[in-house]
C-alpha cells in the first residue's frame, strides 16, 4: 500500500468514527426526553416533575408497571395526556418521530393525541388520565 492510500484510508476511518456521536445525537431530535418513574408502594400514580417539560412538550416515561413506555404530552391548553407506546395493531413498540408515533413492525402511525393516522392499526392508543398536582404531572395508571 502506498503512503498516500494509507493516509487516505486512515483519515476516512477517523472521520467515520467521529461521525458516530453526532449521528447518535441526531437520533434524539424530535423525540421526548426519557425518564424512569415508578409509583409509590400501594399507589397507581406516576409523578413526573413539571420541570421535565421545560424544554419540550413530551416526556417518555419508562415504568415496569405497564410493560411498555408512556408518552406524557403537554397539550396547547396546558393539560396533559398520557399515551401507552404500544401499537394497537399487534403490540409493537412505538417510537416518536417529531409529531408522529411510528410502529416499525407494520408501519402504523399515530398522532400525539393517540389517533391512528396510518394503518394497519384501526384503534387509538390507550390513554391514561393525567393532571397537575403540587407541581407534578400525576398519571393514574390504575
């Protein structure tokens, strides 16, 4: 291998390695911040600090209680909605892509209200009541 080819190959490899963190950061664009929350013992309430909504209108909540993540969305009127991120077609996990919740299994899509915008799913997402209490968004998962 000539010196020129060796240097070119090395530079390309370094550039590719440097791009990996940048690409990983871009994957999160338009997606909700993820937090883990469990209900207090003997309760069905998840408590999410309102400060978690300071920079975006949605928070992805990981909880063992439901078997799937929740997306808690702040509505334009200041109310909150919690959606189970489980496709109603075949139970696939949903990923937020901007204003769309997408199922990679069969292509179903939902809006941030939980309504189907693209099938094969025909039923809206399961939602849970959410309200603001003492500076926290409380989601009743019971």
